[in-house]
């Protein structure tokens, strides 16, 4: 069982100086935003929560410092430095130990494993996954994420059986009761959309798994987009109401909504990475039209949202298109050139 007595009060995870968004708010927002947009707040929160932990020395303060360090590690990964992400997640583990939070420990190990995976070290990623699995006391969605990352590493190494076993273990772990960190949402909740995306990422590397990978990628994209629409729903409803006056009230004319009030939410980095997986799955099924359709959705992505996983996933599509049979196909050459242009401006280049 997770450390059930660990208090997660709203005040405890708020930014101690109240000088900006709280840790709770950034954790919720991060998956959908461009990392550079919240980078100053993340650095501020990290400094504030580390200072608060040093002053108070309580379990809750240690948990705040642990989660703030985890956020810093994630920005290192997304902005192109997975080695630094692994090291920062190790610092987060120290605070998690002080907080006696099994849920935080397993999530930090999952992040280390994920960072090693994107660094191109699948064996190292498996080592971190095994370290995270040592404790059987963690509940919530953290263990499901750990097993899903393990599945991706096995698949990248060509071990389809081990990858499939890890995916089944991730599904089984997902049935666990939510823990106190799941209640914070955002990065800390490994929900169905992220689980489906991780499965697609694993299956696309398993021989014969491209068709299933494409199906799972499409499902994940739909789940991500549905969640984004729901998150933006209340603002859209209010905007629509301003456009629809009350016919019984002559004093209630139509009030034009802001220009961007009814637009669809921007593509989140995880959704974009899933589009790259979809393009790769289509390429491995010799479906160039499917590749182009997926790329048409992906390549307009704003540079600030082109995280390391997005860029590396897209680069895999370029590599897959370098088949001798396609070398003189103008459609393939055009897609490769578009991918090269896309990958030249990753999110890290916008961080300053």
C-alpha cells in the first residue's frame, strides 16, 4: 500500500511564496503545454520547495521538493538532455525517500527509465525499471507506467515476448486503486490515453506489430484530443453562450466571443509523438498515404512543442523511409525533406 498517511493538503503543495502558479497547478498543466512556457515557474517552484524542505524537514515538504525535482527532470528530457534528466530524477528520489512516498519513488524510477530510453540506452532503461520494481508497496498508476516503459525498452531491443509480458503487467497494474499522487492528475496520473500511447510505441518495434501499433496510436490520439477538448470545454461553452442571446430578453444581444475562444486546443507534445508513431506504423505497412496523412497532422507543430520524444519519434519515420525500393519516389523524398526541416528546430532550441 502507498504511504496513506502522507498529507497532500492544498497548502502543502502550493508555491510557498505564492509568487505564481503552484506546484499542483503546474503538475496538472504540464502534459498539455509547451515546456518553455512553464520553465521559469518550474525553476522557481524547485528553488522554493527545496528551501521549504530544508527549513521544515517534514514529509509533506519533502514530497513537494521531490515532485518539483521531478518536474525539472522532465523539462531536461523534453528539452533534449536525457542524461541530466536521469541525474535530476535521482535527486527527486532522495526527497521521495525522506517523504517515505512509495508512489513518488516508483514514478521517479519510471522517469529515469524513460529518459534512458530516449537517450538510446534501452538496457539502462531496463535497469532503472527493475530498480523501480523492487518495492511492491507502491499503488496507483506509477507501477503501470514503469511496466509500460519497460515494454518499450524490450521492444526496442527486439524482445517481443518480454515486451508483450510487460504490457500485460502494465494493464494489470492499471487496475490498482488510485493513490494520493494520482489525485493530483496531470503528469502523475498514467491514464488510459498515455497507457495506450506507450503500448503503440512498444508494438511498433515488435516484428509484425505495426498494424496493432497503428490501431493503438489512433485510439491514443483520440483519447488525448477528447481529454483536451474536455479540459477546454467550460471556456468554449461560455463562449458559445455569449454567441447565443436569450430570445426572451431583448436586453441580451449577441456578444462576440474572443477570436480564439472556440478554436481547438493546440496539439500537446504526447499527442504529437503519438502521430509520429502512427506514421512509423504506416511506413512499416508500406502505406505511404497513411504516412503522409499522419505527417500532415504532425509537422505543423509549433517548435516550442517539439520535445525530444517528438523529434526522435519523427526521425525514426525518416529512417524507415530510407528503403532502396523508395529511393527515387518523389513522395518519399518530399516527406524526408519535410521531416528534416521539422527536426532542425526542436523545443530545446527555443529555451534560450
